[in-house]
C-alpha cells in the first residue's frame, strides 16, 4: 500500500509541477489543470470512499493513528481543492469571481 501511495504522490507531484511550470512561463495551462483535476477525481479521491470503514479499525492499531489521521486530512484537502465538496466549490467560485 505504501508503494502504491508513493506512486500516486509522484504522479500527483508531476501534474502539479506541470501546472506550475506552465503558469510561471506564461504558457496556456488549462489542459494541465484539467489533467490534474481528472487525476485527482479518477485516481486519488476514489481511495477515500471504499476505505472509510477501514480507517477507524486501522487508527485503533498501535502506530497507525497518526498516519490514518494525516491520510484522512489529505483526502479532505484534495477533495475540497478539486471541488469534491461544497466548501471546495465555494472556494473555486470565489476565486473565479475575483479574477
């Protein structure tokens, strides 16, 4: 599982870097943003749903409570950033309105 999550992290980082590099260079970045959001929706966020029932059991094991808490927090942040929750959608709409 850790190796799989490492690969997910590396692929996510590559996509974030592509968005950042394009924006910093003044190049069109809409395709990179769309690819990042699609990756979050298709690869990262689905991990949260099927394992919800596993998290409490894993958190009860010695040494895993911190890791489970961090993973849950990261999923929440990613979900909100990708518009997967009402607060994320509000935040994105507010950002667009200020541009």
